[in-house]
C-alpha cells in the first residue's frame, strides 16, 4: 500500500482531518471537501490557502475527519 494513502487512512481512522496533495492514491482515500482537502501537486499557493483555511476554520475540518 502506498505510504501516503496509508497515512491518510490512519488519520481518518483517528478522526484527524487530512490535507493532501492530489497524487498517488490520495483521491482513493480522501473525498475533496468531504473527508479532507486535496490540493493540486506543485502548487504552494493552494497548499498555503488550505493551511490558512485549516487554521481559520478548525471546526469545519473536524467535521470532515
């Protein structure tokens, strides 16, 4: 199993929200904006926006986990 996918599965099992790049098996585990947030690969702007959203809206992220 892909290590990134395994980490996402473990996080969701522990009710921890997932922020991941949309590579490898991430999409198989994380439903964008439902069980976490997928950002495009090689997009520091999108990753930064997701981190800011996470810090600003922790409650909505908790509902995703």
